[in-house]
């Protein structure tokens, strides 16, 4: 009796362990199309001078970041 119970308990544990190994198909519902990057996120944490939805101010901010903030060569130059 104990042997049957322990065997069924082991079989149950193996069944649960193998159930976790399966992978569900990743076919979601509707496809979400992203908005243009200059449309903004609606967050209050934005760069001063940038207006959400204005493509030209977005491009100006990107140029400024590229020139001054993320360019290691220009940041490390001594005047």
C-alpha cells in the first residue's frame, strides 16, 4: 500500500515537473504599432525645451545630445 502511494506520488511530481517544460505558442492578439518617437510618452520627465509631437525640436535635442552629452572625444578635450 505504501509502495503504491509513493509510486503515484513520484509519478505526480514528475508530471508536474514536465508540465513546466512546455512552451506556449507566442501568437498574441492584435499587433501593436508604435508611435513616432517624437510623439512623446506623456511623462513629466522630459528635457527642457523639447515639445512633445514637434519633430524639429526632437531632432534638435538629438543633435545636442550627440554633440555635447554623448561624444567622449569632445567631452575629454582640454580647452
